[in-house]
C-alpha cells in the first residue's frame, strides 16, 4: 500500500525515518525532510515552536506531504552527503522535495517561521 495514504496527522506529525530509498519510493509525492539531532538546540526549538504546530501539521496533511526525519545525532555518512550537497555545515537543514522531481528542491532557512514552511509545502 501507499505509505502516504496511511499517515495519521490527527495528533502529531507521523515522522518516517529518512533514507534515500524512501525518498525515491515517494516520487510523485511532496516530501519534507527534517535533518536534526538531539544535541542541536535550534533543531529542537524549530520542531517545538514551528513544525509541531497545528498549522504546519494541517498543511502537511492537506498537501499530502510525507514527513521524513533524518537523525544526525550520531554521525551518518548518507546524511552528511546530503548536508554537503546543499552546502550546509550541519543541522538543522529543511528540504521540501517537490512531487514533480524535475522541479528544484526547496532549501528552507535554518530559522523557520510557520509561514515559510506552509508556503514551501503549498509550492511542493
């Protein structure tokens, strides 16, 4: 079955574990990737004050976005490669990968606002 159809946004964001295979399997769906780590205070602040808001969660549900979490708490060569690709020194990094994979990936600013995230999800 389609993983995206079974996601339950009613209470909280149903984060899935990031992998390159999963991103590829979700072609045709907009994907939001949160590159984060337990030791990253700005990551935790963004998750708490922006990403976990009802507004962002409802926008993800409405636009059928699949939320992936890339946990960089321990070093991970795949995540490191993605950070390097988008010229980030480290986490946080937020990507919106459009449903149409021929479109450019949106790299969101490290300091998120609800509006920035919602607009990116809508565009995706």
